[in-house]
C-alpha cells in the first residue's frame, strides 16, 4: 500500500493529513489514524489507488453534491450535463423553478438528463442572522443544576431558572440567563453527570422538572400528595448542605412522583393539548420514547441490546413498542410536561424584562449508545469519537466519547437530524450557545482505543452545517453564540461573523500574537465576552493558582508543576498590572488576599470592551472557588456535581440572592462599569473576601 496514495485518498474524503497545533507547529497525522478514520467513513483502504479511481468515477457520474445549499436571494451554482432539466419540489408540497426567489426551507431538487435522473435536498438558508438586540447587554451564566432553592429537590430545576431569571432582570437589569445543556439523560439511574454527554440532544431531561408545577399536581388526593412530599423531604434536607449533588437520588424520587402524576386523569383541555403535542412531534418523539422504554430493561447503550432491537426500524422494535405501550406513553408525556415548563421559564424571563431571555447550550454531541445514536444511526459514524487535540489548557487532548455525524450521509438527509435538534433547543429560547462551534467546519475524530492526541480533523460542508443552524435560528428568532475557543482556523471566525453568529472571547485567553494582554478596546464586537468558562476555575480560585495544584494531583500536566504555577502566577500578575493601569484596581490590592476586588475589576474591564454581550458567572458573584468541570478527567474530581457555594464553602440558595444580597457578593460592586450597559438601577452592598483559601476539591470517591 502506498502511503502517498492513502494521503490523497484521505484528502479527497476531507480527512486532514496534517494540521497546525496550539503552539503553531505543523503536525502530521499518522498512517494508522488515517486508515481507521477512512474505514469508519466506509472507505475500503486495502487498495487506495483503486478507491481513488472509484471515487472519481462516482463523482463524474453524479455531478450533484449530496445536498445543494444556497443562501436566500442567490441562485444555486450547479455543474450539470448539457440539456439537464431541473425542478424544485418545495417543502410545502408546491413546485417552483430553480432561481433566486426560492423561499427559506428544506426543499428537493430534481434533475433529469440523458444519463438518468436524481433528486437531492435543496436547502435555502438565511445569508445572515439579524441582531435580536440593538444595544449592548449583559447576562448571568450558570449551571442550572447547581442553583438550588430551599424548596427544589436538591437540584436546580426549571422553576428555579424562571425565578433566577426574573430576579436578574428585575433587580439587576440582566438581559439573558445562559444555562448548561438540558438535554436528555438516562431513563433509569445511574445518570451521567456531565450535561455535555447526554443520551440525546433531540429531547430534554425530566430531571429539571419542578414536580409541584405539573398542572395535574393540583388534582391529586391527599394521600398521593403526601406520598410525593415524602419523596421530596429527604432531598430538600440534603439540598440545604454543600454536599456533592446526587442526580441518581433526585431522579429516582422525581421519577416515582412523575409516575403518580402520569396516572392522574387529565382535563379535556389538557388532553387536547397533549394530543396536539404528540401530533407535532410525530415519529421522532415516538422513537425517542421507545428507546427509553427499551432502555429501562436492557440499559442505555443500544449496542448491548439484543440484536433485533438495535435497528429502530425493525419489526422487533415495533413489537416491543406495542408491548411496552404504557412506558412509551410515560416518556412521551414527560417530554410534554418539560415542553410546558421550558416555555414558562422563557416567558417568565421575558415578562420580567429580559431582552433575550434564556440562552440554551447545545452540546457538541451525545453518547455513542444513546437515544440519538439509535434514532439517527444511519447518519452517525461508529468506531470513532469526537474530541479536541492538545491545547494550552488540556495538554493531553480530549476524547468526548461521542460519535460524529457522517458528513455525506447527513447532507443526503438534508441535514434533517441536525435540524431537528436545533429546532428543539431553540423552541423555548432567546438564544443558542453552540458548544465547539468549529465542529460545523471540522471535527477532531479519535479512533476508539487511541489517545486523544492521535486523531485527525474531518471536514464538513460548512455552508450546509452553518446554513442549517441559521435556518433553525431564523425560524425561532433566536441569537446564536458560538464557542470558538481552542484551535480555530482564523477564516472560521470570519465566516461566522459574516453570518451573524457571535463568537466567544474569554478574558484569561485574550492576548496578541506576541503574548501581550489585549486592551479592552481591541476586543471583538460580535462576541460574548466573559472572564472564564465552565471548564475553568472561578476567579477566586484562579488567582490562587488552585487549578495548577489540582491538575498536578490528577496527572494532567505535561511539564513540571513549578513551571505551570509560575506561568499561572505571571498571568495573574500581568492582568493585575493592566487593571491597575486602567484604574480598575487599587494598586494596594493583593489578588490572593482579596480576590473579590479582582472580580469587580475584571468585570469592569469587560464593560470597557465593545463586545455585544457580556456574561457574568454566578459563581464569581458569590465568591465560589470550585470549578464545575476539570477537562480530561472522568474520575478523581467530582465533575458537574458541585453545588453553588460562597467563598467560605457555605451553600448559596436562590432565596439568598433575592432577599439577602449582603450575605453573598454585591451585584453592584461585582458588575462595576457594567452598570453602563443597562439603564435600570442596581441595588447592592459590598463584596467580602473569603476568610481562608480553599484547597482543590478532590472527589472523595475515587474511581467513580
């Protein structure tokens, strides 16, 4: 086998053979990785020369791409045989001639010529998203599960989200609340803790339901109501501590409560609303609910199910759905209840005065054996995982354990599975945050069993992927923020900016090509500006370099801890000097002794940037030290199980934010110059520095 021919074959299929790493160094992809990735794509690599010849013959015989994507107002540029005739079958069932007047939507292009006929999807997509707000605005960023009230069941829920957003809008002038992905979780414990590793992105997790807000709760008899409250009491007791969050216990109790509520007779109006929801969701909801019902017996990895059940279109699956009809109906009903509470949260945020409302995070993928992988099996690629190559903060690379879209098969389906997920997350939102938005252009594919560093980039038709995103966003009238951090080709940011997709700028990473810190006026305009992300420590921890000690303990460093600590301290010192120079920080302030003052100064700095959106982490407002996630770990640290606490490690509840601002971080002081972003008045007290530094939070249950 010729390695040169294998390289050409890979390039023809959009598989990178080299790339520029985070240090700016050209890196060559190994031959073994190329073989594995090409094989996963369905390419026979036993004879690369023959495979190349076959590919070129196929393209000559089929000149149309898998899908034609055109921006509204433009004419598709097609290479067709002489005398070819075209017609467009519109999404609404009508017909039209191909041209610049085609409406937005997913249509079908039919082509006939002397050598045959072919039909491919035709996507007409927006050229650019319109701005949903004409002024600079700011909002809160939080992990919803960590923000508990004293009446929620030990985990933040959608009622808490509505209350948090209403408080932030009413008292602080915030315009949005950005939350973690609320995607679907396993139907039975154990539940995956990471919201970025769901079983599917098409539907949401009932874990976030407020049981008492289900309308049928009012129709319970006294015995049923007491039964549900007995389920809630131990969770509320646990939820009043700073103990790690326990999703399994919460879901076990909520699931039992939902079973009771599901059995309550619905009013005529409610029954009609349920039937209307089922009609709208159609086959997708039926398929998802069937997966849940089967997973209750055989587990959440469909690859381990009996062979006949692994194909969602099989007769065996249809028989199983009929046999488990009540369980299927329960999971359909739970999604309907979720749909209502998601709608209520967004409506409440807007009523309270938010310009945007809830911004929902869309994870980059889902579990390899989960619901989406089963429902969309024909468009996902087994045998590889998506992830990220080594970068400055994750020097061993990342393997996210999720299957990627197949670039060709997804296009052949008109990007339908992706569009379904996008439309669902946008349905009750004011905005979408696209995690790892670079995945619309290329994804880092890691062969199963290989190191995360031993992967390769696979390219996608970005006109189709970005076009599908813009189409879904336009339909729902939402803004889009792309998380474009890490290793990003410069033209990608340019393209997204031209299309109206906001980027993400993180203060700790903002420096010029020579390493000098960026002054605020040099930041991007079309972006969400933040101090950090959910994968970085809060300010109170960062300035103490606690993250260096934690990563050293977890064996995540690739150089001596002394060098890492020195770099971290130098970075904080450089930022301190700039903040002092800008008049945002008193020269006498020691960041380690008074991190609260640094929080105030850093957000004052963000207010001086021209960025369209400014995000303020709730953890920074309350002085929390613990980071929600340590990338590169699946054990040793309690990722995604950290409740909201203050600088002394005491739990902070939603009621504290609303009624006792002096107990937590002063909003006015923390926001500083951000007050200029909104005309509404802001109450406040004073920030208080933590009395003692906190050591890195290690998982007391190693191996889990």
